[in-house]
C-alpha cells in the first residue's frame, strides 16, 4: 500500500510509465531492450484506508468547455508554460503557442505562475475531471440500462447454478440501500431487464400491481431479434419489488425438480444468441448486459460442436488441439463489434462445474474484450448450497460489479510530447482509428497499455509529457472528461533508464504483448513462455553488457529496479494455464484476465502472497476495522513450528499450521 499526494503528476494508480527517465533516442531505447509504454487506468479506485485517495477534483466546464491546445488538442495541465503576462501559454506536449481565452485570463505572479493556480484544479493537480459541454455530446446523455441474462439450461438448473445466480441478483437488489450507502450511491443501472435462455430466449417483466410476470419468448435463436425495450425493462429504483418478484419466479419455474419431471431432457443452450438479443434490447440507450453462462452454446447463433466431435474432426487422440483452443470466432467478433458500436457493454460470468467443463471461453471472451466489459470465471463451481464459499463469492463479485465506478460510451486517447507517438494500444476495446480507443464500457479495474515509439531524437534537458484523456458517461447519465497528466525527464545515459524502470509496468507491458499474440497467432503455450523469457533475458543481458562494471563470467548482474524480474517471469512460466496439458477454457481465461487486468493485480496473480496469521492474535479482542498484516517472503524460512500462515494464490487460499502453534492463538483465529 502507498499514499500519493498529487503535486502535478497523476497518481501511479491512474498512470504509470515503464521507466521514469525517457531515452533521448530510439537507439538508446532499442539498446536497453525494455518496452516503452504508458499504463492507464483512468477510473482506478483509491486505497480504502486512505480517505484522500481516488478523489479526482471536478471542474465545471459545461459552458465554455475545457481550455485546450489549438494544435494537438491537449487539455490544460500544471506543466503548461505561461507567457506574455498570462495572455499566452505554450503547450507542454506539442510546444505550440496559444492565446489564452479572455474568460480564462489571470495575471502572473513573480515566479511566472498564475495567481489563481491554487484556485483552479487543472493547474494544480495531475488528475482532474471536467463536466463536458455540448460540443462533446453526440446525443443527449442517457442513464445506461442493464440486462441480467441468466442461464436456465438443464445443465445449469440441475447443478443449482441458476438458483445461485438468481439469489445473488436478488440479494443485491434487496440490499441495494446498504450498497448505495457503502459505495457512495454509485449503483449503475437505471432501467433493468431480466432474461433467461436455454433452448429459447425469454424476457420476463412485471407491471406494478400485477400478480404474475409476463414472459416474452424469442424462439428464433439463429437470427435473434429483440422485443420492444419499454415492454421488458423496469425502473431499477421504483420497480425494485417487481424485479425481486421476477427473480423469485425464475427460481420457482426453473427448479431442478421441475426440470426432471419429464424424464431425460437434452442439453440445449443458445448463450451467444441470447447475448446478441439482449444487447439489441438496450441499444438505443446503451448500457450493459451481464451474462451468466454455465453451459456450452450448442444451439442457434454461434453454436459450438461438442468437444468430442471437435477432436474427431481434427483426428486428435486426446490432449488439447490448437484449433480447439483458439477456434475461429468471426461471428462472435462481428456480434461484439455490432454491440460495441451501439454502446452496449457485455460482462460475462462463466461457471465451470468441473475443472474439465468446456464452455468455449475462447470465443465467449470476445464479448467483454471488444465491448470493454469484464470476464469472471469460476472453476469447480458448487451450486448445491447457497451458503458455501462459491455462492458468497458470486454475490460479492456481482455487488462489486454493480457498485464500482464505471463509465459508458467511452473514448480514450493518450497524447505524447513532440518526438514521441503512440504506436499501438493493448486492452479491452474496439479499434476504429489508430489514435483512439472506443469502449462501450469502462470500469475502475480496466487498464489500457499504450506503447510509445520515437519519431525523432528528443532535445537534451527536455521533459516529456504524457496525457490520458477519457470522455465517458457516468452511471447517472452525466457526460464527463477525465484527464491524467505526467511529465518525465529525458536522459541519454543507459544506466539512468534502468535505474528508473518500473518493474510492475515492465511486466505488464511484456505480458500484455505476449498474451495478445497467443490467440492472434494461435501460438502453443511453449512459444508464449519462450517469447516472454527471451524478452526478460534480452533486457538483463543488455544491462550486463552496457552498464555493469567488469565482473566474473559466472556472476549474476541485475539492475536494482528489475532484480525480481526473473522471479516473476519464472512464476509466469509456471502458470497452470500455460502448461501443455491445460484445458482450453483455463487457457482462454488467462488471456481474458490479463487483457485488461488492473495495474496492481498482475504481480499478485503471478506470485503468491504469504501472510502471518499468528501475528493477528496479538490484536485486542475489541479491535474493529480492516487489518493489514505484513507480507512475508515466500520461503521455507517463514515456516516456523509456531507459525500459522495464509498463502494466497490467485483466487485460492491455503492455510499452513505449524506443529507448535500455541492453542490460544488458534482459538483467537
């Protein structure tokens, strides 16, 4: 954990660079072998223990609009240079001179800064948010809608997953008042729809005062259509009781006992068609579809042949096949792009009943990846009990999905100083133009990587600025512009580049690049591991060759900032998802997760965290609030006989109890 005070540079929670001293030329950058990238997480949440974190100052620019450079369109920021008594300013990105608008004019002080610097957040802080003026509106802002799409196939119902999904949604609506109080009233959906799918698609609505819900059936799953939005969408505030009644109706209608009465029922699921149809329902206002999928799409649009059939067609005799791991997803891509253009974001929750369950995540992940949504995967999900850990985790994940800060109809651009240019972006978004990132949805956990290239040699002593601007609609239908700016010094010394390297950002850039190539080039796991390892070796070899002083051949020489890179790269190579005998869905889940993983979550995902639980026993019995014990080194030295340790590996925790643990300590824990 760390505390950030914004003195002009945006917090590293919002924006980071792979190194904080920019090479003067592309030759210096190529010599060091490190990727040059800017990581952006524009809606990142702050540390909950720090009351000053995550609060971006709001500037009212609804009348005149924010002040911008007339040449490169960069937004006003603390690094702009003011001249001619405040009548002109020089853009810190492109260097052009601009006239100050009369309504924005202010005299300069003795040090050359504006006298109102501390009265205007955009001149004081590296992160600021503007209310957008009419020139940034294509259409009047609208509060986004949300459709909950529930898998009611025979497989999902019999496994109890349908029940657990309905209970999780129901719990969030019943406790919505508490959620609003805890999360600052950031509950996303205005209009809400409930839909189910199996062999057909059903939309369930209920008029206020009505005794029974109405069901609208969409039988055509090959070319799915959508009913009129007003007939199936309810107001999330005033119709909360009706929404809860619909969910209880779904649970009673799709109980496991009811589905077994008719004897054997074939497993049929039209998940892809249902997602397409649900997106069409809200395409006029935009919003999100939260799809809960627990069965393989084998009916209608996007139907996937069974795993056994696929292997027979390919002539395989077991094991995983490249064509099955990364099947052609042309239809899924086309549908996802259509939804993204209509400003519909898709979140996918996938439920694997066993570790070998096949849900075709390789294609399902395309929905959140292209529309800017989220992917959540559960392996070995136990739906038999509503009070077990899986059910609680589902409820928690769904509540977080609904209450975290998020935006819709988003457009993002990263600008760089003259001499530098954004080469490409990596993340979950729709590519329309090479300079902009289009996202139907963006949330607090979504990160984008912008890879930078040198267009020309930079000047000695020059500072390089980078600005990330996000135009988006809030959950309450307000159009906003969030701007983050950082300014970095330049250097021609290779050793300075290595000293200023950011290990987290370096790993992010390397792995995001390699994981992107994984499905694109249909690479084998071994090829991905070798490519990532080769990148690590090249970086460290360049340091030894050009920066290290004379040393013996067998001595390991590592830069201080990157000394843990080999450890994290080894951890990446040992991920289960990158082993040759891994199931296809687990491998596709890794790609979906890393494609937009938050900046702070990558290294904990690669390398487990070790917590000393026995030290918590020293807390007073009446202690309240969060506890943040120190993390231990993952080595045998920490495994004392009197220790009680918690090992956190991705979504799984392991507790190790030493033989000599004092009994009262166990009682306290």
